[in-house]
């Protein structure tokens, strides 16, 4: 097993300055991520040109401007720091919103959030495997905001989806699938998630998610006080998930009963139920003794073909893009600590990072 430490890119100042520092520190990742985005959509059934992808993404710019105009300044700074066009930097933040229209979805992301009697010391713990294209990049960003809050963000293909805040708030992210439909109010996940995680507490973060999340995003949230909640949304509905005996798990299908009728995940990610069952089995076997170290071990589990958590060396199904575990992460909000394996956890050791 090897251990690869991610360089933490430090950012602070105005939104534009933060973006410039981010773009400079992750310049290679931005350029690689653009190539992966455009090549993936050009080779799939949609056969979209670079211009078409950018044009589609830019339709969301008015929504971002209405939600958080400072986010556009940050993206403009990213484009300057990375030396890429602003429109393409914006398209990267819309990666999922654009790609969701293509039937190339593979196995993605199994997460958990635990608290109370489930863990060895009663404190909340959460984590997940992050599965995506083998060419995807993974970066770690620490942003210090003018209001004094700091956010440690794990970025997939330059989009910040996984966060731990200095306020002791953390999230996991999973993709859920319903049939795409027109929705004029969509804001990209990479825009609203960092803002939600900068809220003063779990209740405020959940309120923001309820107001802006629209489809194919499911989140497990935990805070330093040991509270754990889940959140799912469709294009016109949303639901809050409560833990059972201090345990919440999520793969890529909907958990809320009233949203299940709309779920089409199994058509594209048939292993989602098997992965959820497997992580539940592992948690149940160690219930009450769960520590960060035990959870790190869970994320290296190969289970069986229908419930494998650590994914690599697999042939993709016809029409699907290859998928590997790009990173594994465990977080302790009360300790303001994140442990990251920069690759499959059976091959890469975990490194500790603090907000």
C-alpha cells in the first residue's frame, strides 16, 4: 500500500482572489478536467461538441447570478488563475448538471453518517468512497473567508462537492437519478454546496439546501454536536432523512419513500442497492465500536460483485464510462478533521488533514 498526500491549496481574500489562487494551485487539474469533460460528452451518445457543452452550461449562469453573484467572481478568478476561458471554467462547475443528460452513468459513491450509540465515543462520523472516471482529478482546497470561516473542500474534477467547515459542519454527496425534465431554477451543486456548508449550523445549511437543491443530489450532513441528517431532492420535491439508531447510509437510489416512485437509478447503476446493503452490514457488525480507523477499513471492502465498495479493475458495462474509486474520505466534524485516501483505500493509505 502507498500513501499519497494531497497538496492543500490555500486560498483567501475576495471571491476573485480566492478563485485566482485556486486556479493557479490546480492549473493542471483544471486543464485535465476540461479535457475529460469535453471528450466524455463528445464520445457518448449525445456526441456534443465543445461549443455545445459550454453553451448548455452557460444557460445556468443567470441562476447562479441570482443565487450568489460572488460565485461568478470566484469562477472568473479560477479562469484567470488556470489560464482557461471563463465559460469553460463555468462549465466545469456544471459538470454533473450537463452530464446527467447522458446515459453513461456507472457505479458512484457509497456514503455513511453515524452518531450516538453507533460510534465508539458518541461523536458524529461520516465518509464515503468517491467513484468517477479514471481520468478525473482530485484536489484539496482550504478557503479562508473574510467572515472568519474556513472550509476544507475535496474537489472532484475541480468541482467542490465534499466539505468540512471550521464551524464543525460536514457533508457527503451522492448522485441520485430521476428522469431529466426542464427546470429553470437549477443551480450547480458546486455552487450551492460550499455556500450551504458555510452556514452557521446544520439547521441553516438544511434550510438553504431545501431552497436551492433541484434533483439528482443527495447529501448526508453531520455537525460537531453529533447531529446527523440526510437530504434528497427531485426537480420539484425534497425530503429530509432521519438516522435510525444513529445510522444513515446512502448509495445512489432514493431513500425517502415518496421519492422512490420517481427513481430510475437502477436502470443505470444496478449495484446501488447492493452497495447500500453492504455498508449497512459492515456498520451493523461493528455497531457501538465504530471509529475513524474502522470506517477507513470499510471503504477498502470489496464485498461481492453486487455490493463492492472499493471499485477498480472492472470492465464497464456497454454504453457506460469506466468507473474507479478516485478517493475515500472520513470526517469527524467535532475534531475538524478529514482523512483522505487519494485513490482506492485498499491501495492508498489515509492522510489526516485539519480545517
